[in-house]
C-alpha cells in the first residue's frame, strides 16, 4: 500500500487567484503518494540531504523515487554511483517523442532500490524549469511508475523562487527547507517560505519543517523559526563523514558505522519516520528583508 498523507493536512483549493506562475495541468497531479520537495540555499547540501533521506525511507521499507531538478544533474549520484542522463537528454534523442522511451531510458535504480530520475534543465538562458518538471512527471505517469511508489522526493535547484523551480511545490504535500546557522542561508529560507505561502493559496503544499545542516549550533535558526512559525525537523552537524560519503559516491548509510555516523543515520531515520507518520502542516509568515537584518543582529 502506498503511504498516505496525514488527515491533518489542510484542504486543497482550486487553482486560480494568488499565483501568476505556471499552473499545474490537472492530468499531471501525483495522487496516492507522499510527495516531499526539498529546498534551500544553493550549496547548502540539499542533494546530500535528499539522497540520505531517500536511503532512510528505503531502509524503513518504503518504495522511494527521487527526482533531481537541477541542470547539473548530480542529485542522485550517491545513490546510483554515477551521473545518469537527464530526462531532457533522452527526450532530445527521440526528438521529444516521449512514447518512444522505455522506463530504463530515464529511471535508474540506486541504493536499496531507490528509483532515481534526473530531470535536468533547459540550456542556460532559454526555456523554463517548470516545463522540465512537468515533462518528467508526465513521463512517470505514462509509465505508471508513481502508482508503485510510496514516497517521491523532489530535490530542487538552489533558492530560486521563479515559477519554473517553484513547480515541484504544485505536486508536493510537504516542503522541507535545508539551512545552515548563518544569515545568508536564513535569508534564502525566508524567500522560500514566501514562495511556499504563495503556492499554498492554490495547492496542497505546506511547510513540513526546517533541516539544520552543516551547523553545530542552531541559535540563529531557532530565533528565525520562533519569529515566523517554523519548527526544526532535523539537525545534522558539520560532520566530515558526510563530506567523505559524497566523495566516495555513497550515502551515509554505506559508511563505516562509527559512533558519529550511526548518530547521523539515526537522525535521518527519525526524520524519515516522522514524514511517514505525517508531520503537521506549518503556516509560517515570512519577514520583510529589513526585519531579518534586525532580527539577526545586523546594524
């Protein structure tokens, strides 16, 4: 049975007023599957976090599909041990006749059976990331891959909040925001909160929580969370084992089980279980730019 989202989720509104971004084709809705979108400042560790979360969900027995939404298509390489071709790459080989593609042309099996897809992106300065996400979901639905999946993880490019890269929010139940305990990361998080608030007017997506990454302390994150109405979902300190796992092209679950590594594994497993159980939807209120400077001690 596919994982179902908690009944505590807020009601879905019809698409309409409240968004001038690309609207979702109703035929492309992902139903019957828990969908999580992972956002955060560029370089904050979203791909590592997403892949380890996928590995944790798979360890707990869930059928997981991870979709990388970054043109550099490196979201899933710790799961698959290589850089796989993107959906856009393979569509180009058949002149965008999707009916000519087979599943194994664009879906790759990674660690613990996690299905891995790299959406890719349009050439720089052309096209729209939203189109790429839409084509990827369309392909997955055409091949009935979503019907046999419990959890879909969207790993989304940087802190971009344009219509294209906000597109996964149209599919997601919950958005997780990865941040570090510093001003720039929190500033980006505030913009992402604003983007999610805009999408929540018309779609079911709600913030599920904040993931503190590469941070020993979380005092600045806690200060921001308390002010806007967010909660900390998980905390991963700056750990050399995580960095080395990336270099080894593997997840943290494949590293030597030192005390530090096991603690990180357990935190990922705890986060994964909380998503399975159903996290309460959060309705944070983003701050104005000047308010963030004042809040975090800038003169």
